């Protein structure tokens, strides 16, 4: 994780909690059947992919610009607030359509086994 390398153990734990929060969103979507809509609609899947890619590009550009303003690398970066870091990690995971498809496939396999 980039945040652990840049901000230490505290930032790594907060980022992991954000990723876990994003995973809970995908689990709820799979349980409610929203992941089926995402998997069956090629247009919606493409939109989510592009939105996720745009968000990752935004994060990358923000890191480069903030590094140039400070005139240093990641070592001179000020500590990010915990809520902001948690929110950013959650959004990265929520906007990753592959995670939604994974939980959809896993959940459908689990439900099929129990229905027999």
C-alpha cells in the first residue's frame, strides 16, 4: 500500500479500513442484486470502469501537484487527515468494478450450493 510506505503504520491501517468499508458496499450491492445489473449491463460496467479510472488519475495528478508545491518527495508530505484517507481508500475500492464482479460470482456460487 502506498499510504503505508508514505505515511507509516497509522495511514496503512486507516487505508485498509477504507478498503474494507468499500468492500462492505460491494457485499451489500451483491446481496441486493445490484451487482447483477452491473454484470449484465455492458454500458453501465464501462461507465463504472471509466469513472474509476478517472478517479485514480485524479489521485495521481493530485499527488504529483502536491509534491511539486512542497518541493520534495513523499518524505516531506504532511500527514493526511484520517477521515480523508479513509474516504479516498473506500472510493478507490467502490469504483473498482472487478470487486463487484468478484462478490457477485462468489455470492452466486454460495447461494447455488445452498439451494440444491
